[in-house]
C-alpha cells in the first residue's frame, strides 16, 4: 500500500458515508440494527474482546484516556476508541497510545466495498466495527470504548462491557437527543446494561436520580463518583479534570473487584503520564510557553463555561481565536466570553463551519474588540503578530478549529 492509496481510501470513506462531524444531523443513523448486521458480517468481534464503555456530554475523551493510561501502567495492552480525530483518522483507534496501522485501515476499507447491498452503514458505524476488529486482531487485554453521540441508540452500544461510566449530562445535540436535561439523561442512561456496574460523575440530582433509577431497573450497581475524595492530579491540566479523575478512580475500583490488577502506583503514574502514554491532545493543551498558547476542544455551552472560567483566572491579556459550527447559539457564547481579551473569529474548514460574517451583528452588539477571518490559520497569524510575550493566545470553540490549528502548526 502506498501513501497515495491510503489517502484515496480515506477520501472514499468520507465521501461514501455520511459523517456527523462534517454533515451534522443528516448523518446520524440512530439504532442498533445496522451496526448489528455490520458486526455480524465481520464475525461479531465486539463479543471477543473485554470492553469498558464511557459516555457523557463532556469529559468522556479525557476520562477514557486517563483510564487507558492507568491500565497501561499496569502493563495491560489497551485498545482505545475515541472520536472525533483532530489531525489524522487513525487517532480514533489506538493501542497503548499508538495510532491504528494505516495498512489495516486500507485493507478494511477495501472489505467495506464488498458489503451486501442492503447494508448502507454510516461513517461512524464503519469506524466502530473497524475498531472492534482491530482490537480483536491485535489481542488487546481491554478495549475502552467512548460513546459517539448520546448512548441508547449509539453504535457503540452493541457491546456488553465489564463496567460503564457516564461522566456528566449537559445540554448538547438537542436536535437529536432532546431539549431538556431529563431527556438527554435518559438517552445517556441507555448504555446501562443488565447486572453491569455503572459509574456516575454528575452532581446534578436530577441526573443522578435518572441514572440510579435506570441502574436499579437493570439490576446494575450504581456508583456515585462525586462522593470520592482525592488529592490526585493529572498532567491534563483543565480544572474540569478533577471530576474526571473521580470517575477514573471509581472505574478502577470496579475493575479491581473483577480481578484486574492495578496498583496505587499505577494509578498515580497513569494520571500523571496521560499525554505520553496515550498521545492525547486537545484538552487544555499547552502548545507553547512564550507566548503561552492554549488549545481546548470544548464546544458546548457547559464545556465552554468551564474553560472560559479557567481563562479568567489567568492574569494575562488574551487573544482568543474562536470558530463555531452552524448549530452553535452564538448569543449564548457571547454572554460568557472571558474579559481582558481580543477576539479573532474564524471559519472552520468544514461544510458545517459557520463564517463569522454571518453573526457579525451579534459581535457588534456585544461591544467586543474583534476581527474576522476566512480560516483558522489566518486568525492565528494575526494573533501572533498582535500578541507579546506577556500575553497569551487561546484557540477553541470547536474540535475542528483545534484540529486545523494543530495540523498546520504542530510539526512546524
């Protein structure tokens, strides 16, 4: 396989199947019938591996990577399935921090071209079964599977995990999951399985009650991670990671009950070496020190509120590079923007990316100092010219903004 053949295969994958990240709601294919048929076509690899299922509105990526790091420190071979990717497709499927082999991806996509005609899988369904098959072939000890969207009808919900976790429930994807916390919590609770312990990381009593009641109905042990007291920290530096660490500790405790050998040293080292163990980037990621440049993929209101709160605690003038997709409620974001900042609004380079000129009236009404750019890199270059070494740059608002920035600049 040549690099050109690999790129052609990836382009075919994106072109032939709808992809939620770029196409939005029309790409969402709820239900497990299609993924069930697809997995059966490949011999149901998901039933041949031990899995851990992690869902939630925010924090599931960080939590799954922290848990993977801890288990790697305990000398287990760990598969990790996350989405979306920031730079390269193979980031979605990793084993002990190493991206999925491109030769495998290429060969798997060739197999997809021979599917029965009655099977028309979505992009996410294909990548999900690809992960299951890769983890099975590579004989991982455990596979940590992150929910794509929602829970109950998500493609990943075909697995029967050892333990599940729901990090939190916030308003996001209301056009698909429902427009209330209660409705979304019920969708997230859909990953709770019969007789399978579930960890809850949400402090909202409404959410706790829904998750605990669902667990009770399924005869599943309900563990409230918010009750855990710990002084442990992580190399993932966002203030929101404190809650995710509690969820990881609760997951580890349940796994140890099942005979999985993980020591306190493994936990401490795992939490402190997430970046090096799993190559996880994008969450409060420090790109440079002088000037300080921070990237964060927080994109829904709850996530942005926490990140902006942390930015407000940094006593520096901030140059904020922000971009959004079409369904973002800009007026709500403008209400929580950090103070002492200059803004560079950019258009993410995807079909769902929203050009700042479309919401410029709202920017004018907000009374902020801003500039508008056609792409992320142009906004970054302008911010670089404006910033001095005692100030900082922040890049965020969307996975795609961070991904574009890192793709252009991480290796330069």
